[in-house]
C-alpha cells in the first residue's frame, strides 16, 4: 500500500535528496505498517519526532507504535519548535 510521509522544518533533511524540496515522499509499505515502522528507516532522533499527524489528526506518542496506517494516509511529522 502507499502512504505519504511529510517531514517538516529541520526533519526534511532526513528525506532522500530528491524529496526534500517538497518535504514529502510517497512510500510503498506493507499492510499493517505502523507510524513507527514508517518513520524508523529514516533515522529520526526520537526527541525530534514531536508532533505527529495522520490525515491531519494528532497521534499521541504512546500510540504511535500500534497505530496502523491505511492506504492513502498522509503521515506528517514536525520537530519541536520555539518561537518568540
């Protein structure tokens, strides 16, 4: 099945070079793949995987290992951000 992974801000540098301009990559993943399954191959430091949304809905950290994705889902990840 295909899902879209979007990495924002400094996390975009973890994407393949040809996907960085759009901050996203379409992936073929096995049925039943979880959020953690999709993110793990990119080597994102866990402390930088702060805000995670699937199709615009927040997924709390404690459920990311079990949250299975569906075909066509959009997984978006943001690092912690500071403003001021």
